């Protein structure tokens, strides 16, 4: 069975600090996909990024970057120079190709960026 | 914007009453999903559909049923609502992106069972 663990329940930082969110996953499938979603206080779920199991290239998009390491089953997310608008709950999720691409979510990490 | 709407957006109902939540999409996606979100649990899959009249159970399906008679609509029914079903319910669609897939979510329905 697939499982996603986000050990950090809440992180508080001061604006302009960097913040890294940890995500560890478990899967038996060889083909799977990893995701990060953002849920701001308004409640909607915003898709941020998808990574395929066969593509370990890390990515930077603006102030966001992702570190995918199959060897440690981790898919960490970093916000550089955080801003107040980054305050939200961030979810890591996993889907297995063999399981109909159903998403399994971690419990979420609440990020609070203080001015 | 993946063209997903949910109705109602908010609902308060009493224990034992039936409730139906609707998810509507405008982009002809084959796969649709219902999740519930509760504090400390993230989102958990209730049911999903892989085509008209084709549905399957998810992790927390007890007490829920679904129907999909048209591609664009996926209905979630609580036959007899209980207080444990107080939650925020999200619908999602699966969109193809080359050889991969991504899920996009509707705005959510906040359901309170008193």
C-alpha cells in the first residue's frame, strides 16, 4: 500500500527566510508520480508540481524548488525568500500508475510566514 | 482553472437525512474523484469513476455511494448522514499531460451534520 508522511505539522518563519518541507513516501510500484499541492486560507487546492518516478531531475521554478531522491524515497519542497502570501498548508501526494492514479496524501504541513 | 464546479458549496443537515453533492466538469475528463478532508488526515479518497457508470471504492467509502450517468457529472450521496461525515468534500478530475497525469480539484463543499 502506498503511504505519504509529512513529519512537520507546522513551520513558522519570518519573511525572507527559506523554508523546506519534508515528504517521505512508500510505494511498491515502479511507476509512480509525486505531487505538491498548496491550500491557502481560502481553502482551494492549488496544484504546484508533478514529478515522475523515472525523472529524478530536480527543478526550480521561481522561488520554489524541489528535491526528488528515489534512494531515500523523499520529495522535499523549498520556498526561497518566503513571503506572507506563502502562508498555507502544503500537501505532498503520491499516485501509482497501477492503482488508477488515485492520490494518497500526506497529512499536510502548515507554513506560517510572519512579516 | 480545470472547469470544475461543486454544489452546494456549504450545507448543514441533520443526522439521518440523505445528502447529495454534485461535481460538474466541462472538459470531458474520463476520471473523476471524491475526497474528504479532515484535520490531521489530509485528503482521503472516497470513490472514483473511470467512465460513465464505471465507479470504484476508495479508502473511506463506507456510508457513501456515487453515480455517474453523464461524463460531466459525478454525484456523491450520503444515504443517511452521520456526524462523522462532517467534513470538507473535494471533487477532482484527472488530466493527461503527455505520458503523465495530474489531478485538479474543485472548490470544495463544506458539509456539517448536526
